[in-house]
C-alpha cells in the first residue's frame, strides 16, 4: 500500500521511526519491507477518477475490508489516514457498536477514541500531497499520531 508514492514516503518513514517497520521506505513489493505490530490496508482497491471513490465503489469494496478485518486476531490500535478511511473503517468494523449514542468517533487530526472493545481509534489527516504541501499536515503532526499508537501498544503490553 502506498509503495513508491509520496504518501508512502510519509507513512513508511513514520512507521520505521516508531518501530512498526524495518526500513523507512517502500519502493517495490520485493524491497524487503517488513511490518511489526502493524497492518496496512485500504478502503477501496482501485485508483478512482480524480482520486475520489464514488459511493458505489466504496460499497463494492467494503466486503474486502470487512473480510480483512475479520482475519486480524488482536487489534489494539487503529490509525485511520483521512476522513475517507475513518468512515470506511467505522462502517466495515462496526466501530460504532456499543458507543454511547451509537455515533461514529469524531474525525479530526489526532483525535483518540477508546472503543467499547478496548481498541484505541486514532484519526489522522491523510499524508496526501495536497495535505502535506499546504501544511495542513506536517511531519511533527504525523509523527505524534504514530507516537500515540506506539505508546498505547507499549502500555497495553506491560
């Protein structure tokens, strides 16, 4: 996911910095990247026109995301990159079940929501060029999200 693209440069550098990846970049499927305590996926499986999936495309791909999430045995922290990923994960995971009022966790960069099953859900702006080139998302902001994820995992394992 994101291999060889500017978003991937941001993502894998942050994952490496906080001990989730063995190297700070991924340039090809066989470049040796190995993830630890981390799983990266996408809500849609295609590159849609103007990089905006339609509701129909999103719905068509949801079953794949649901199936992937079902295979993950022990999820402690979820980091959603962008509102689209945030909303897709909530829809696919049942992430609103059991929450007071049943509403979705709020989306804003750096927000943390402890879900009823104990999963920590962290929202982040997506590291797209639009967000990084305009300064909406800076590296320190992005790093804080992954520092929170690392701290939560380390705390849970003590």
